[in-house]
């Protein structure tokens, strides 16, 4: 999708790593604020991906 998505890719990868630590090593390592930030980031990414798909590959999207 382009280099503009590298920061969100890196952020999500860091979240994945922290989740793994939280699941396997230290329970509670993720704060509520971090979880809220991740949710907002995921929602924004979903919107960006849907907009990109509509602009770049409209044949892959369903009309609303």
C-alpha cells in the first residue's frame, strides 16, 4: 500500500511483541491506555485500507 503505512506496520509489530510477552511472561504488561491506543489505530487502519481498496481496486469492494 505504500511507504506511508510503514509507521503503523512498525507500531502493530511492537504491539504484537508486547502481547506475546504479556501472554507468556508477564500478565498485565499492557495498560488500558495502550489497549485503547491500539484499538484506535486498528480502526483508523481499517478505514485507510477500505479507502485505498476503493480507490485502487474498486472491483474488490462491495457497493454500500
